[in-house]
């Protein structure tokens, strides 16, 4: 038993925790939650931490109390997590970079005053020097040649160069190109025009770039180009926004309408090509294919059936489209073959004769029917 406790005492120190994994356990690490803080770390000035766990923390010395300390000049103070702060001004400064720690107006955060023999912002130069370009047209872009100078509040100078024509404010690198203007607005040496494939002075949907002359111009009147667009058929010179609208089922004047403003007629669908159409019809200035100016066809799938056709009776087809019964030619209400004379509207009944033949008669009333029935008997009794 005594041997067990002896081994436990030997192993116990190795079981101490190192929560931040920096190689120092919690017994000697003053902050075991931060791997950058431990007895082997280097002290970092201005971070308000006791980096090396020696009970001290360092700040930059700030002799003029402007919030910026001297590079490499630090002072250590007793550290306490509850109140220690380099930024409060009493212990120094949290940042360095002050090039004159005797002058509170000189530090990296100060505003530079141009060419006053003082480097206020500790940039290493007296003033903010930049390349400025003369901007004659005051469009925000100067010419090609610049000059290095301190900050200059002058509308005739710009920090942007590259203006291809410093006498015209409508030409500079910052301007959008105006399609069809014939001018190089954005100073890229090119003018953008409409492509005109049919040479009718109107471009279609595509554009073309033309090199400009010394004045920055390339008028869009060269072969294959135009200054205006709107051509809906750039492969046909007869079609453009100035063309006259013709009756040809084409939008000649490119206004989105076809054959507008022209005299029209109603045309009906004539699928069987017999010259007679059907339906409600549609208006057009010229006869569309598969149409007719006449309507009234009762079967537009059969060319032999139309109001001009010769009626063939008793075939079950209304060949002339007049709506009559194909089995009642005389229109007496009795159909063939029950009607033994379908050409005479007054003859409508057929009876079986004694001799085996058919007898026809016109019956307009019940009494007439009885007379017809008695007629054979009367004829047999004649001497």
C-alpha cells in the first residue's frame, strides 16, 4: 500500500492541466486560456497583457501625451488585469510611431500641412506629394503630362490624367461612348457606330468600331455603318424606319406593325381551295394563302361541297350547302323512296296496287285518303 502512494506522488505532477496547449501547465501559466501568454513568451508593448507572466506589462513612452509613443521606447508597469491600460495616457501609449514626442501636433494621426517645413503626420515628407495634371476643360481628367507637387486645391489640376482632348469636356476617359455620335467620347481611339449591312442608312442590332482621326472623330457614314439604328431587317434595303408601308405582310417601316393603314378586306379560311371559306374571317389588305373572300362553305375539307356545287340527290351529302334534306328533293316533307314522285310536291304517298305495281297519290286530308282507297273498287264495277 505504501508503494502505491509513493508512485502516485511521482506521477501526480505530470497530470497538471495545460488548457491552452502552450506547454505550460496551469500551476505556472498566468493565463492558461491564452496560448500567447506564458513564462516563455516575449513581452509585447501596448497590448495591456503580462505576456511573460512576470507581473509586469509595458507601454510606449508618450512624452507629449498625444496618444502616440516613441518607436522602441517602452516602460514597464505593475500589471493588474482589472485596471491596466496603456491607452489611458497615464502609463504611456498603446501605439508607437511618433516622430517628435516633444510636439503634440506631430504624430501619425495629425493632419499634414503642405510645405511648412514640418512633417506633421510622420510620413517622412513635408506635405502629401502627388502627380497632378493640368485639366483645361475641367472635366476631371488632365492631359498626358503631369507634375509632382504638394496637394493643390485648384480646379485646373486633377490627379487623373489621360484626357485625349483637354479642350473638350465631352471627351475624357470617364465618359460613356455615345453610339452613333461619330465621336470618341471615352478616349479609346475608336468611335462606335451602327452596323449597316444593307446600306440603307439605318443600322440593325449590331455595332461597329471605327478608328478616329486626329480630332477624335469618325463619322458614321462610311460603307457598312450608320449613325442611327432601328432597322428591323438589315438584310433588305427596302425595309427601314423611313420606308413606305406596303401590302406585303412585311413590317416595311419597322414600327412593329404589319400592313397598317392600308385598305383591308375580310378573308375566310378556305382549306379545300374550292373558293368558299368558313369562320368569322380576318382583315387583310391582300388575300392570304388558303383564304377566300366568299363564305358559306358547309364542308371545308371537301372541294366538291360548296354553295356553287351541283347537288347530287340521295347521296346523303348537302352538296350545294343550301341546308335542304338530300332525300326530299321536292320539299314536300316526304323522303325518297317513300315518296314515289320526289319531283312533284303534290305527290307524296305510295300504295301497293293490286296488280303488284306502285300507285302514287296526293293526300291532303283524311277524306281524300278514303276516296283514293275506294277508287279501285269503283273502277272494277264499271261495265
